[in-house]
């Protein structure tokens, strides 16, 4: 369908989600766990903050050790599928993370 150019990001993110790699069992797997989108008019202000640290800060959960107790490590909560930004007045779709899943591909 015909869409404004700004909607081109949707197809590009869908393509990134559908990109696959072959596992040791020869089954196709997503090439990445997460896709990060950033519009061309966005920029990084602090190069010491990693994308991984942003995921852990806003979507992280404390890991459990083998006994079921909380450990000192954190992981991204498996229930989090989308992480978007807010610019003070509304949702900002110019910068976001999406988990590379079929559900998110279909949502887009």
C-alpha cells in the first residue's frame, strides 16, 4: 500500500526481524534478538551508554540463581517485547527497540 515515506521504517524493521541465521540444528533463527531503530534526525549524546545498558535499565529483571534466589546479575525480562521513547508530550516512534519475534513482525 502507498504510505508516506516516514512509514518506510516499518518495512525495514520487519526485514531486520525476518533476517535469519542457521542454528547448529539447521533450524532458522532470528539473526538478532532485538532490532533498534533510530530516525536519521536523532543523535547520540553520550557514547558511554550502550544499547545493552538501556535495555537492561528499562526492561531488565534480576536473574535467579540455581536455588531460585535473586542473583547479582540482570537480564532483559522475556515478557518485554517493545521499548519506545517518550518526548514529554507523546510517544516518540523515532527511537525504539523491538524484540525480533513473529508477534512483533505481525504488529508492525
